[in-house]
């Protein structure tokens, strides 16, 4: 019973073995693991803003490594205890000890289950999924949204549809490696502003969601073709590119 609880819940089996302090210590450690994983995620976002989209994946890796180390240490201590003379509580305390071990085991399972679902599994299931952006000729385009940070390059421009300024129109920029910008709304005169996040981004094309036609664009100052690549550092803004986007 002790072995099974220690393997499955990490904390519960140690309590049955008379190691109350160790059992509650493991329970606290299990509760702290998700916090440490979130801290690792925040550190990644701050230190590598151009790769912020990978932060949940990094937090998940950190969580699994720490959980594995905690589990291995629990099993190792249990194996060591088996070589020592066991200390059995008297019969009057045995029932209370079993109930306490059950409560600790349930708490451990709840904490581990929450952590695994929210940190350990979800990033792996969602890392290839991104926001879906409508585009001409296709019902949706799947992509990973660029990080929300603002860097040193901004886009200013005007959108025209059928020759007229497209006020209150949504625009999306598509980049290589499956990245997309957030939705950018033009003002009543059809003008927009968008600031790229830090990183190296190669622009493929602008899209006008819901517009079924050809979309072309002009950019000033010119950017070397065939790739519209932008090396973006941390702000403030030092480069501005002006766009004219046309939907015909």
C-alpha cells in the first residue's frame, strides 16, 4: 500500500510509513511546481521576446523535468526506508493515519492532475494551432499570432478597396513560418498603424479578411525582394515603412 501510494501520489505513501514531515513537504513541493513553471515562462518571455510564442512549451518542459526529479526522489527515499526497521503506529492511531494519508493522497492527485492538464499537456496539444484568419479564396488561414511586444519597426499605410479608401476595415499581415499579425483595423480614412514585435520577420502578403479579390501592396522605402525581411530590435521606433494596400 505504501509503495503504491508513493508511486501514484508521491506524498501519500510516506505518511503511512511514519514520515509525516516528508509527506507534507512533498505536498508543498507539488503545489510549488506550477508556480516555478510559470516563473520560467515569464523569464523566457522577458529574455527572448522574439520567441515568446514558445514560452508555454518551455514552461511545460520545465514542469515535466521538475516533476520527474521529485518523483524519482520520492521513490528513492521509499526504497531506502524499506531497508530500515519500520515503525508501526498503535492500533488506535492507525485508522486516523490511514484517513490522513488518504486526504494527502487525494490532494496530491488533484494538484498533479491540475498541473499536468494546465501546464504539462496543453502546450503540446496547442503548439501547432494558431489563430485562424480569414483570407481571400480560403475560408481560413491557420497561423501563430506574432508576439504582442512592440519593437523598432512600424508599418503605416492606407487600404483601398475598389479604388476607395477602406475605412473601418480589418487588415492582417501574413509572415513566413506560419506567423500572422493580429487583426489591424483601419480608421475612417482607411489608414492603419502596426508595430512589429522584436525578432526577424519576413512578410509574405497583407490580406483583407472577407474580401474575395486580388490584394496587392506597395511599400516605401523599397525592401529587397524576393523577401520582405525586417530585423526588429527592442523599441523605440527607428524605422517606418509606408504601405499602400489595394484590393481590386
